[in-house]
C-alpha cells in the first residue's frame, strides 16, 4: 500500500465531512454552547485577569493614504458577515452560552500623528496600548482596529482576540477587508460569497460530534500514544522555573537563506516526507542536543477546518496536536525523519479530538508553573497572510514590543517569497535571557545540510 501524505489525510477528513457530517444551522432563538476551545479561552481569561497573551495583533504599513470612511465601511461589512466578531459570552442559568449582537461593530480609531513631535515613538506607544488592551468577552467586538497616520505613510493595526483569530481567520479577515475596501472605494457591492453557517453552528455541532463511539475511539488512541509521557520538558533555562507561570515573554526573529531552505526541500523530496517534517526533525534534533532528553513531546497547531462550510468562516477552529517521538543518540537523521513522518500522519488522522478533551482524558498532574502535556510549540505556515488595499501592497511591521509567551518556547516559520524562511522564536522571559535565545536558536547557514546522526553537533553554532 502506498504511503499516505498529510494532504491525503486532510483530503480523507474533508471527504468524511462531506459524507454525512454537514454542520446544521441553529434556530435563531437557540442559545449556542461554546466550542471546547472557546470554553478553555474563557476560563483562561477568568484565571488570568492581568494577562492579555491571547490578543493577536497585526501591524501593517500602507505605502500611501487610506480612506478612513471606506475602511470603516469595510470593517462593518466583515462584522455583519461573521457573527463571531460581535458575539458575547455570558453565563445563563449556570451554563456558558454565546450570543451574537446585531448592534456591535468594530469602531475604527484614527490617530493623526503627521504634525506630532517624536511621531514614531508616539506611534509605538499607541500600538502597544491598543495591541495589549484587554477584551471584555461579554461586551466587546472581538476585533479592534486603528489607523495611524504618519508623515509619509499610514499604519493599520488590527487586533483580534484568539477566540476569532486562528491563522485561517487572519487570512479571511485580510482578504475580505481588501475586497470590501476596494468595493467601497469603487461604489459597488463587495464580491463576497454567502456564508452557509456561523461559528456558533460549528460549536453546537462539535459538542454533538464529540460524544459516543467517535469520542471513545479518539480518546483511546491518544491515551495509548501518550501513555506515561514525562510530566514536563525542561530546557537548559537561565533561571529556575517560577512556582506559577506569568506568561511574561519576548520574541526574536531571523531568516534562513534560500539556498539552505532549498537543500531542506530537496531532502524532503528525496525522502518522500513533507517540508514540515524536515523542519520538525531539525527542531527535535536541537531539543535533543540541548537537553539529552530522549522522550520529546512537542505541540503543533493544525487548522481544524475539515468542512467546506468552515473554509471562509472566521472563528477559533484550530486545534493543537501533541507530537511525541523518541530520539536516541545514534539514530540517523533519515531514520528520525521516517519516525516523525509516522508520528505526524497518525496525529493528523486522529486530530478531531479537541486538545481540551485530551487534557481531560489524560488528566495530567496540574502544575501552575507550566502548560499541561507540552511546554514547547512548533509550527510552519506556508505563507503569511497579506493585504492589498486599493492596489497598494500592505506590508507587515514588527510590533514595538512583544510582552507575552504562552509556552516556555514557541518556534514558528513562514515561507518567504524569495525562497527563504522567516523564523520567529517566542520565549518565556521568566526562564530565558535574550542572549541565550539568540545563541541557541542560531543555525549555521553555511552548513551543507543537516547531520547524518542527531548526535553530530558540528552544524550548531
């Protein structure tokens, strides 16, 4: 039998959704339950009143002037289409429910700094204030927007709460804003397809789906796969782990050059594995070399959009897979690739179990000093979401400061248009000094390739 690829697994899941698991619409008068991810997010917000680590800001540079009226119109159109943006979460008779409010909207804030002294510093201050301001999950729109006018360009800040801002939602938000803005400027209706369901419909469907035999099948698989996992994974920290996680963090960014990335892609083709698997194997090799730990558990997000109805819908669909692999000192890198290929494909095939239900099933010892099951995250996205407004290519800008980290360490990669790879490392400042992250995350770009064996450290600097 031919080996399945990740694309094969995703196709089978989508076909299964078409075959009889379509998402029905709720009646207008029905209160909708929360999805499992929403419920966890609501609980975290209640437990962490001083933490806004689940705000998701995007700062964009516009090489020209935006029409604020057209932009507000575009925001209104997107808000009217996606009920989750205007949905509040409340407790009714002891039960969490979500309700969409027709009168809730994203109010565009406009800040004109063109004649302001020290405008760049003031802009950075504004961005930080707006990016990390707390959302009221019952009363606020789940997206906020600000237009900051500088002397030679505009800056657009979009801040979503994680309740509506998985990676797929970011793509949808930017694409629909682009179309709705251009339509408003041209005086025409936006060319946006009707949405067959809303996120609340998905949440109710998910609650029904995750029960009975399907829930038992998934739970049994993950219990076997993650039996006797380590209580936690400790990296070589600069400071002792505090008794309670504070979420304080920072980020560091870098780039892998196109020639090195192409060598990695060639290796993926030669070994019949995905590029993601090659990157993941390199990450496991780093973790092993720096810790000597053989049983390594890493989290990795996945889209969770297996229904055609959800492909154009904003909402918190993404799930987190737990990837566990054993790394021995003398295992070859190619054998590690094959081991991780099996690990990831099995995880993809059993990805429907929400991470929240997995935590319930495994019931690990609760320790406020770290996240349950895994403490290190790895992700790879094919391209970063982009935005065009009235023909202008809008470019992402780095935020002036990144004060949070949800995990001990999170590494994210994005394909670049020039063939290279952007790398972002988010880390806990309770545990790491900035200099340590810079040293330990640096790859030798002159290396001819990855090591023959994971014990070979000559490729690290």
